[in-house]
C-alpha cells in the first residue's frame, strides 16, 4: 500500500475541482508527511481553518479525523451544517480562535491567508496546536504573472469580490520563513510558475458556457509541458517567489 493511501481515501469525498492538477500533489505530500503509515490511525483533532462550505472538512472527517471547520462567513457555515451534519462547524473570526491552547493535533488551511493578518493568524494556529501537532498550509503567493494579470483584468472589468473574499495581502516567498519562527519544523515548497497559463483554455470555455456550473480542467498536454518548464525555473531559488502556490508543513 503506497504512502499516498490516505490521500486516495480523502479525495473520493471531494468534488473533482478540488483535485485539479495544481492542488492534488501538494495535498498528497502534506498527508504523507503528517501521516506516513497507511495502517496508522489519524490524530483525532483537526481544525479546517477557513472551511468555506465544508467540503474539505467533511473529507477529513470521513477518513477518521474529528474535524472542526471554522469560517467567518455565516452563509458558508449555514450551508456546511446543512450538507455535512456530522462535522462540527463554527462561525467565528478566525483571527481570534475560540478554542483553548493545545487543543488540535492538526490545523489545515487552504487559500485563506490572503484575507487575514498573517502574523496574527499563524500565532493563533500555533496556540491551538498541541505540542508536536502539525500545520498544513496551501496558500497563494502574490507575485505569479498569471494570477497578477488575472486579478488586474478582474478589476478592469469592474468585477467585485464577494463578502469575506476580498484579498488584503498575499504571502511572499521571502517573508514566509519568518512566519514559522515559533515552530520546531517549517518545511516549505513552491509550485506553479508557468503552469497556471494552462488555465487559459479552461477560462475561455467557462466564459463561453457561462452559467453551466461546470469546472473545466486545463488540457493535460499543455499542463504537462508547462510543468516541465516549472521544473527548470525552480532550479533557481529566485523563481520560487514567482510561484502561484506555496505549501508549508509545520510542527509545533
């Protein structure tokens, strides 16, 4: 049984768009890092930080974690409670977590830190983790050419972000190590410099078929070609600050 056994179990409980070419390898690595043995039971307490409508929190619950999801958006929490009644969901400002010290074995956050104060939130995550507990972050960086262009076009088109989803500050690869100063382990990875451009055909198709409610993955051949370019970019450390996504596995 391979080291990604837990990820394989986790992913079957998620809609397909959560498992696109970009995110899946990062989550595989994270789960294999904190949970290396396929036969080992998971650590019981997991906080899904910024859980949205609860899909990922439910997937963690299904593979054995005792999961709590937290989000500031009341509508998201209402939907999460409706669809996943077996999971504990809390509507609260995640910058001041309503949990005691040393409470969770794992804290997970996906694409949330651009909406909050980085220092304050990382300190809160550290506070609620038990000694030896793990932090999993998969977050947006601010300097990727594709995503910067997309955000600029978004503004020029007059489009507005929905409530609670207006970015206030993206992470920077160069300052990311400083956020882990209170952790005994802080393992960082960066991915996707050129490969996000493979989303252009998907975006065009989505616009043409607007309202269809479908997710269109990038052409596999195009993604693979651009991913090989990324491998060349990442041979130089400086390109990591141009990545779209960063992952962190921390340990208290």
